[in-house]
C-alpha cells in the first residue's frame, strides 16, 4: 500500500485507531457501522492491514496502530487524499493527548510545530520506520532539524563505511536555513566513517584536533577545553547535538569518571524532551546498558563488516563504567577478540572502538586520545617512579581507602554453577546456586547456557568451560562431544537435586535372522537416536551412547541380505572393529562378544512413602539391580555396567503376573503404578499383613520411610483441674510395646495433616477421625497442654468418642454440661420444630454461662427465638436489646405479639434515659438503637444485665469502633448475637463478634491472628478455628428447614451499553488506570474511588456527568422490566446503593404516573414506618429502597419481585435485601433480578461474589475455601 494513498475504509480504520490508541473489534464495528460493512468484512480488512504491518493485534480482539500505520496515515493526510482526523474525539487522558499532539502536528506539515510536550518513544518509533525520511519534504524547519539530527545519528550508530554521506539525498529536501546544519552532520560522518586518509574539517575542530594529535595537558582538561570552545562559538552554552559528543563523553569517562558523570547529567537535563534519540542513548548509557556484558560477546563474534561500530562504542563505554578491574570487564579476558583487535580499521570510529577495547583489556591504546591516557596512568608510570619509592602512588592509597569504606563485614554469598540432567530427551539444565550463611545451597535459578560465557563467565571453572565449549548456542539435543565432560563433571545432579553419577556404555546390538536374511536390532531401541538415559538408581544413571561408527552403519544393518561364509566373516570383522560395542548374534556363523540369558526376576509390589503420598508400583526384581516395571520396558537388561552379560525378559508372561498382583491389592484401579493418599493409602497399609500371608512379595523402596496406621481408638486422654484451668495429658498406642506422648505428636503435626514423621525411617498414617480429634486438641490446648474453662466446653464434644480419664472436677463439669435445659412447653407452642431446637440450644448455653451467635438464614425467625429466651430469663433481671434504627418498630411489634408480658422501654424523653437504665428491673427490655450507645455509655456500664441481645450483630464487626469497645465492656450474664451474616469480609469480624458473646474464648486479637490468621488461605487452619467456635454458632439455611417456602429464582440481567456510553466508559477506565498507576502510597484510595466512579457510570452517565443529555441503558432496561412486572400484576422491591440513582428512577416513574413507596437513610422514623405500612396494606406496585436504609430488618412479603439496580461488593448484603420478600409468610415464588452491564466492572464484581460467599460458608457450613480481597484484587477489576 502506498504511503500516500489509502482507501476510504483503510483510512477510517487507521484514523479511528489513531484517535483511540487501542480499540476492540466490537468497538470498531459500532463506531464505523455507518461508514463501512460490518461483520467479517471488517475483520478481513483488519487482518489485511495487519499483514501489511500497519496495525497489530494486542490481546484478544484488541487492535492498535503500528508506527508504519501512523506514518501511512500522516502521509495520506498531508497529500490531501484524506481528511484530517477528528482530534476533538481524543479521550481526555493526559498521555493520550500528548501522543496525539505529536501526530497532529506532523499531519499539519509546514504549519505544524514541534509540541512542547510529547511522548519521545512515539517519535523514536515513527522515525525508525524505513520510509520515515518521506516526512522531511513539507515539514516545518523545526521538524526537519529534529528529523535530520535523528537520521544522522542513526547512520553513525550503524557506521557503515562508504565514500558518500548516505543522507545527502534526504538533506536536499530540507529548508535552506538548515544547510549549515546538514553540512555539519555530513562533515562529521565523513570524518568518522570516511576514508582514514581523507581530510575533512568538522564543525567541532577542537575535538577533531584532540582526537588526531597528542598533547601535554591532562586529557580531561583538554576535553573540557574542547567543549568550552564549542559552547563559546555561537551555541549559547548548549551541547553539540551530534554523535561526536558521545565520543567526547566516552573519552572523558576514561580520563575522569566523576567529571564525566557530572557532564552527562548536565547534558541530559539540557536535552529535555526535544531530542529523543540522544536522550535515549544517554539513558541506556546511564542505565548500565551492559552491566553484565549482555549480548556483547555475540556482537564481537560477528564479521567486522556486520558490526555496527556506533552501537559498539556505546556498549563498550557502558561496560567501562565499572572499571578495568571489575568482574564485568574481567569477562573480556576470557574471550578471543584477536580478529577485532588485529584488523586494520576501516574508519576512525572503528579505530576508536579498537582502542577503547584495548584499554579495557590492559593492552594499551595505539591512537590519540586514549594513547595519552594510557601513557599517563599505566606503563610509563612504573618506569619513571623514583628509586627510593618513598611515597605510594595517590591512586594506590585512594583505592585502599575506598575499599576500606566499602567493607561491610558481611560475607558475600558464594555462588556456583550446577548442571541438572533430565532423563527425558535427555535434557540438560543449568542453574546458579547461592550458599546461605549456614553453608547450605539454594535450589538455584535457571540460566540459559548460551549466556554463561558472557554474563556469568566469572563463575565458570575448568570443568564448566570444558562443557560449555561443546554446547550449541541454541540448546536442543545434546551433541555427542558434550557427554564426556558432563559424565566427569563434579556438580552433576538429577532433576530432584541429588548428586548424580553418569556411567557411559554402548547399547547391545543383536543380529537376528529374518526371511530375507538378517537384521540388526539395538537394545534399548531408543539408542538409535544416538544417546539414551537409563536410570539404575536415583544417584546412578547409565548413559547408553551409540558409537558414531555404528550409527553410520545402522541403516545398512537394518536389512542384511543372505551372506555367504566369506560375507559373514567380513561382517564379523566389521562389528568387532567398532570400539566398545557389545553385540550378540542368533545367526550361525557369527559369534558376538555378549552373553544373553533368561531373566530370573521376581514379581513384587514396591512401596515408597514420600512427601505425604504412597507410591505403589508393580515391579520385577533381581538381586542388586534396580526394580523394573512389571511387563513394561526393554526386553534386554544388562547385568552390569562393565561386562557384556545380558538378560532376556518375557514381557508377555510379566503382564500376566501384573494382572494377578493387581487383583490382590485393595486399590480397584487400572494400571500398574498408583499414587495413594488419605484413606486409600491407609487401607493398603492396613492390608499389608494379609497380603504377605497370601504370598504377595512386598518391599519398600530403599529411600522410603516405613508407614504405620493409627485410628482414633489409639488415643487416650487424662484431664485434671488446676485452679481455673484444666491440664490435659494424652498418649497414642502404636502397639502393645510402644506408646507415644501426645505432646510429641502435636509438635510434629501441622493442622489437618494425615501423617506424622517419627524419625527418618518411620511415619504414622492417621485416620480421618484421628486427624480431626488431634487437630481440635491442637487448636484448644496451649503450649503446656492446658485449656481454660471457656474452651473446655467445646472440648467435651470432642471427648465423647475418646477414651478419657479425669478427676472428679472434670467429670462433674462434663455431667453438668451434658444436661439440656427444659423449656416450658407453652413457650414453645408457636414455634416451628427448628425454632424449638434453636431455643433449647440458646437456653442450654445461657444456663452454662456461655454466649451464643444465632446465625440462621434471613427470614427464619431469629427475633422470635431470641424473644422466647428473653421470656424464659425475664425473672433474672432486665434485658438490653440493641438493634438498628430501622427495626426498632419491628421489635416492638414482635414483642407485643409473641411476648406481651415483657415491658419494652423505648426512650422518648432524652433526660430520662440514664435514670430508666439504672432503675431497670426484671421483666423489662431496654430497646436501643446502635446510634444511642455513645450518649448512654456510662449508664449502660453502671449495671449488670441478665441478657444482652445484639440484632444485626455485624454492626460491631469492626472491633476498633467506639460502639464495639463499649459493648465489650458491658456486664451481662447471657450475651446473644443475631446475624444472618456474622462474617462478611475477614476473620477480624469473627473475633470482634466472639469478644462480645464469649470474652476471652479466642484470646487477644494478636493471639487470634497468630493461631488462626492462616485460616483465610489454609483449609486446615480453618478446621482448627471451626472446631473452637462451632459449639457457639447455630446456623440453619432456609432450604434446609423451610421446605414449604416458595422457590426463589435469581436472574442476572445483562445490559449492553450504548456506543456513546461505551466510549465514555473506556475513556474513564483508562484515565482511572493511569491515576492508579501513578499513585504513591494511596493506591487503595485511588482504586476504590475509581471503581465507584465506573460503577456509577454504568448505572447512568448522568451520575458522573450531570450535563449528560443522552439515554441511560440501565435505566431504560429497568423501566422496561418494571413496566412488564406491573402489567403482569407483580409487586416489586427496587434496591440501589446510590440514592441519586433512585432519584433518577423516581423521575421516570412519576412521568409514567405509577404509584410507589420510597425509603432511604434520610427519611424520618415516621415517614419510614408510614411507607412500610402503606406498602403492606395498600396495592402499591413499587417500593424504592436504598440498600443501606432498608436492606435488613424489614418484612415485605407482599412483594414477589426484587430488582437490584447495581451489584454491591458483598453478595450477603444483596441476599439480605432480597430476603425482605423471600421469608416466612411469603406464599408466591420470588424472582430476583440483578442488572449488570456487560464488559464492565459490574461483571467482575458479580464474578467475585462466589469468593465473598466462601468466607462465611467456610466457617459456618463446614467448607474450607476462604478468600478475601486485597488491593491487587481490586486493581485487577480495572484492567481490560
């Protein structure tokens, strides 16, 4: 495609991608649907542009322009064939605006100016395109000067020798006022890359003279003088913007590194953003471009005519910054660079590079100016030194002091190279290991062997060099010459890191008779590839290396014709002549040198216990040889490594033996190798005595531990009271003669693990029940195996199946706790069966002095069960009930209905509150909302309560709030927490809840985190925590107890944003991402703020941009759903977190003249109650409710449809809101709609709901998967 001509559809695509930077196929279809065909035609066009190099595919269906595409667009606009892109549509993102400013000014041609700020990387990419010089004609002088400098620098970086300046044709297109600039670059090129004998005067004569003539002044002074002369001759103190300045800086670096660093920084500051290529080169220089000589070795191996001498100069300067004695530079001494150093220079730049290389190697430069530097600092210095040698050279004592200052007293970590051999392939891997302060070696990091001679040469010893020289640049199959140094290498390991001995031998060649004559077979057959690994033991492998002479003859030997006697004799001599080749013949007249006998192996079962798994293999064994897979593998087995004695296996007979063994094992799985865990492993270990009695040969792998099985019957305990705690002692009986102390087992166990290692050769396999008991004990006992009175209660549940001895105090307590409280029948009459069970459970815990958390699902009557317990305890004293403000009225109604004998005190006169609290008596219930606690703190703490109830107890999930701290301090005989969601986000909420209901049970917050902090990610620690708290939490789900409750159908209703909304959303998302990435220290705040902004934009752009005049896809869809629901006679609850979104919806509803009720946090208590009663008793079709104000505590079973306008982070909050309708009393099926915008942050929030639900379920319903959200999880919601 011509750079000046673009078809209309190509221009439309390129200009749209230029404006957006990145766009999806779907977006392009929507944006360009009026300009070009949709569907496959668009994709075909994009793929065509991709083949032409004008666009690239980034990720899944995400397209962007290449630099070539940008150039094609600019040239097409300049030619007048295509219009200027609509720059007004550039999203208001700072980086994008800067990038577009660059392209916009280039499109304008002579009218365009170099932008003050632009992305330098974009300009570099554009000017590096092959046809970029076509931008010069028609550009403004400022652009032409910038481009001319870029192209000139590039020619010198490549430094190809030639008689003419390569840019002469390009320079002719520049403005007349740039003639002198062009001539300067041409002269510089002619001086550096032209004929060495030629004479030319550059624009920097002082530097030219310095480089061609010696001098008496120190080199640093001469170089600074040359710069001063340049800056004094009309350049107003500026640096020369040409390659010569990089030469100047490299020479100064050798003369005085400190001054060079200062000058380089000044130069970088002066460049700013206007000369990107120079700035980029200096940045690479300063950024340690070749701190480890990366790639330099490969560069110096190239033919001289292929070397880019300008780039080589930069690479050598970057390497030289480390100093001649540094390890980085020392690597150069290991390379053969004679072809570079001894070659006649093609031009001056090549000569300068050769001299710098000589200087680094300590050989001495041959030309000015570095020749002067070597004479001043090197060879001649020692010759001219005074004979008395009274004063050490300044450099010596200065280096000594600097070295002393750097000494830290810390031993530098030792490093070494190790080689890992994998039998598959075989494949060779190289790693660098570090030695710890304890002398142990790390697992190591993998390195590419091709880089060893360059980046890591200092680590290579003679054995490493011997091996590295045989390896190819690109690792594939190991060459034959690599095996000899590998077999003798002292640091050869297997894949598991075990030291490996490699024994080299040849394969067995068999000559067998065929119908056509004879044939040669190799054993093992894989040796036909040249090399094959046969593991004999973990630390001993046999390398079967086929002799090269045999490999060359194999094709001919595979089909040998019938031979006469003299032919057989010749074949005999040929095979005998191949060195180290064992061969065997079944053909008369040929006598091989190897013996072949029948395999005498015994079929058996091999067990290997490693890393908590039992490996079971069916094998055949013979003497000291490693076991072989039964019925599998090679038919020929070598008896030893050094002799030529072999065995012949009958694989078919072995397969029959394998089937017999398989049938005898209690595994029930096909195959001949198994990896067993848990109950399967335990069952096999338990069956071993019977298998041996039946004649099955069982043996353990030589490196395996032995397993013994134990079940819960082996555990016994003794418990005795010690003041206010109990001492627990225990034992595990292995057999009649061996008893293990419980302390030893608990120390060896990690939570929930199935096995315990007693010593190097013995492990215990524990049954599931025993693991559960020991896990619970580990959670409850302290380091001294003591347990406090609080934890003794859950311990009694554990001990019902364990043999336990105890003193009188323990037995008395056990008997007491086993008694269940009898509840008056008349109080239980109005309750369902599961509610009766709940009341008995609460009453029993209250009787024994424990608090409780009733965590029943929403709508199962937690309030009713709590009221029955308050009725039972009313004679013991007054009760305190704390509830959200929204449900105060509901509690009053419930008390009046189910506990009329209780006197509910709700404060109306503030001045009487404290007195009423202090004077409260038995039979009274002081009903407060959470907001009143602070003002009544002293009065509440002044007395003791017989019962304390917190409704919606998640209100104290944050233990650091004043509200929670106050409730922790109150004195009460029985503490009850009611919450359908006792834990929503993290385990700290659970600690706060239990600090209220059972103070001290979970210890301090620090102790809780130490003991159970891993429960979020570790299922076994979750089991520990659940064992402690489960006696005090009761949770029933609706589907478990309310089988008569109507179905609840949940529907995620997907909504597509309009093109205008999508464009606004993507622009906003990119802006948010940029803000987050640039945020320092406040990432979480920026992430949450950005996510909220995107969520509101999904709901309606008007929430983010009040001036938005177009439609809202979500509100349109919500109105359509409401229209349909009302038309079909349904009544709907509409929830949203955003009150202003509800206001937008109200306006639309009022336009439709639909009747509705409304509730948010700003409504007064009376207005709130009026709205609730009106919806309950009048046929109002809609109830609009803010999630915070009405998501809990309401009974609105008159509705049968729930609409969530926007997804909330925690699905439990949405579930609670939905269950305002789906609860006891509902007679109609309930449908819940969640409106979710496609391809937005809303979809990702919904995807996270399962993870959030797992946090509660993991503790309350026995599941073990728990996950929380961190900053990175939230940040991920913004991406893509």
